[in-house]
């Protein structure tokens, strides 16, 4: 006889654990006769029906369908542990789930996970949590109980070179479980449900202890595990410039959440936040307000047009034109043809149509200025199915095309230290409030010269001071919000907190709810801003071009731009670490993963479609300058002529000197 499932009255058990801290029970039994039972193959309902708890049989009536209840973990089971490595063939950890809403949980999703402690400090307290995959084994299929119960196995993996069997003490095996994440069919992300349990097992199943002939001595206890449940929201901020030059902006991604005040009172300041996510950089996203171009190019999304694309005369070119000597050049282009040398023929993977395009304004409505809202871009990424040349991303069960994303992320973001690893794809990091500072660099930080400004922003904006004035800023990744931070206009608050101005009303409402105690079950909370990523955002104007064989190409400005950004998929907060006078306390977090795809915004510098007035004004300014300088113009011309003639005079003097030297040598020879 072996231990199986403790199932009776879970709700009551959890309530008792919360109130009194520990519940001890004899491990219930399952009446299976096989001596070497493979517990992976048994059915969840068979396990439950054949189990007993203190002599009382499992009763299905205690687990009705109930739409008012969330998913619960009935039990966490250790099966057939042995201190002998050669006897661990059947050892495993199993999770039984009660699904009162009857949700259609995915049985194949890689997003099904369980969060457990993976290491402990010298005092035996968990100091790091990790997610482990769940392998679906069975569910209740009977029509009266369909999807009511699920059985999963925890998939073991090495963490810092150790597995579960390496980390536990044979005399008391401890498993700290904070939450379980399960995916419902049709959902974008898994939902995490609190478990809040420290499960301890002593003794051994029959035949697995030091006395092979002894009956089962296995005893299990459950203690309440303190966790923090977070309702996480997201916002972002973009500067207008970057030290990298025109087109570049700093993108700061921030999530915010509320933590009960009692945690700060008990454990001190919030020192660290550990999170995980999948990070990618999009390929070029093209946005246009030109209906003709959109109509012609949309059918070629995902297709490599090469240099022999004659179906359309419309192309895209960034800073395209005559590079001298009849050679046509461009910084970036699509469908430019063989006339443009050394320009890679890019493939369009993203194409969006907007009504009009204006210059970037952080306080304006994104749609009104020709931007693409985050939801629209997110849906585009999810539903794109034209090409899978580079395969798929290792998320969302392989449904997202890797063609939509660049080969790497920003170089300066990548790191691999004892605190985590940030890279393209799966990343995790334990951010420290005092160490892992985020920096927003401005164009002015590099002390640009007049020529630097001219090359990056153009002569016109340089002369007339249209380059945005910004200062670089260095900020802590963790900031606790104060009431005074929300004083002033939405624009002032956005600049103060480095968030999107459109999100200020939502943040205000969130803060007011957090600090207001509305009932006996409510408590005062502290709102935390977690600035977890500074990355490059790029947005620059491109011309729509009509390629011609004889006349110069026709350029239409102000009706298209290209952009790219970093996105963060399945972003999830794992744990919070508090610090009181050097004493650290790690609290696991229950928080559902979220996908972070920011809106696309137009360039800071967007040319108008018709700039004849600028050309006319420039001509008038030149004429005015000539008029102003007319009295001294002859002297200026003489001065220029003198400067230009200096090299020629020097050469003439040199030859004259050489002739004199020759004559002197001739005269000496004659003497």
C-alpha cells in the first residue's frame, strides 16, 4: 500500500492552515495491488475514489461545480521517495487540481507551471523560487464530472546543478509551493492560482525506507506559506531623443502593483524584485497614411520581392537619393530596385494603415497622430501566419512566427550574472533597488557639435533650434509611490514618474484604491513602480517613391515611417525581497503572466508632404543675407579670393626659390 492523495475537504484544510499554521495527517492510502505501480498512469478519479483520509472515504459531493470559486490544489503528493538513488525510479511529485468552474484547461500547453522554492538560507527559509513545468496525466471525463478534476506531474529539472531529490532532507522532505499556473483554451496567458503551502513528508512508503519489510510510515504535514498576490498593470515612457542620434528614443517599461503595508512594517523596505519574461526586438514596422501604397504593398507582406519587382512602381526609401557620380543610395529601403546600390532589399513583415501622420507628441492620442495602438500590434503578432522561415518562438505553444522579430536584442541589455540572465528569448533577473539602475540617455549628453546636429537632425532644425532639449536621467528600478507624486497635471505627473500620460488617470485610481481601506477584509497597500527595462525604440520617416527610368524618382514625404521596439512576452513577477537592517526576507508572488507590447508612435521629426514653403523661406533668407552683407560684399569676395589663392602663391614661391638655387649653383660652377 502506498501514499496517494489527501483529498477530503480542501477548503476547510486551507482555512485551518491559514488560521493555525499547520495540519498533520496520516498519508491516505490507495487500494492498488501492484508492487511497482507507475503512478503516472493511474486515473485522477480512480485515485480519488480509492483513497481515504482517516478512515473516511472520498466523497464527490464535497466538490461540486461552483462558478463562484476559483481553481484549487487539492493536494501536493510525494510518491515513492527513497534515500537510495537506485530506488527512485517511481519517485515523483504530483498535483491534484479541483476545477469548480469546469474551465476547459489546456492539457498540452507549455504554460502550465508550478512555482516552488529551489533554495534555502542558513535558517531554513526559502530564498529563491523557480517555475517548474507540469505534465498533464489525466482528468475526469465522466459526463457528470467532466473537467472537474485534473492530475499533473511536476517535471523535475536541475537548478544550480541540483534536482528535487538532491535538495530535500531524507528525514523530512520539504516542498514550498506558492502558486500554480494553468492555461485555459483560448486565453493569451496562463492564470496563476495561489497554493500557499509548505508540504513536508516524513517516513517512507512501504518498501522504500531503510527497513524494506516495514509497512508505510509516511506522514505528511501542510503549513501555511506566506505569499503576496499582485494585480500587475503596465505602462511605458519614451524620451524624445537618445545619445544614439536621430530616430532613436529611450523606451522605459514599467509595471506597477500594490503590496500590503504590513509587509513593509514587518520586513522593511522593498530591496529586490525577481521577474522572468521572453524578450524580443521586432523587425521593421511600416506605418503609412498613403492608401495607394498600402493597397499595392499589402499583398506583398512576408514576400521577399528581390530586385526584380515590377508589379508596382511604389517603393520605400529612407534618406534615398543621388549619392554622387550617378550612384543611388539609401539608408533603408524596400523595393528600390537595381538602381540603388548597397541597399539590402528588406522584406515587409508589418504594414499598418493610418489616417494621417504627425510628429510624436507624448501627450497626444496615439491614433490621432498616426500611431498604432498596442492592442492592434499585439493582435497582428498573434495572428500573423504568412511566413515561418525562421520557425516559431518558444512561447504560446509555437504559434508566433519568428520572422516578425530580429536576430537579437539590444547589446547593452544582455547580461549573465549570479542575479540572472537577460538575452533574446527567456530571461530572468533579480533587480536590486540600489544596484540595477536604469539610464535614459539624451542626445545632449554627447555634447554634439553643430555638425553633429546637422548630420542627425538636418540644417533647418539645427539653425532654428528644433532639436528637443532633454537631460539624461538615472533612476532606480524600484520606486514606492507617494501621494505628492500625483499632484499636478497629467503631463506633469507623467514626466515626474516617467510613465505614459494616457495612463495617469488609471494610476491615480489604482493608487486611491490601494491606500483606501474599504472593509474588514481590506487593508492599506503601498503602490510600487517597477521599472524593469530600458531599451531602444526607433522611429524614422521614410519616403514613398515612384521609381522612374528617365526622370528623377518622385518622393512623397510625410506619409510613411518605419519603427521597431522591444517586446516582453509572458512577463511575470516571481518574488519580492525585503530588507530590514541587512536582514533579507523573500516572499513569493502569485501573479499571472502578461504580454507587454507597446504602442508604435511616429517619429519625433516628421517631414511635411509639401515643404515648398520651407524652400521658399530659405531662398528669401539667402537673398536677405546677401542684401545685409552687400556693403561689405566686395571685401568678403576679396578675402575669399586671397584665402583661395594662398596655396597657389605658396607653390609659385616654392618654384621661384628652386630657380634661384639653381642659378646660384650654376654661377658657382662658372667661377
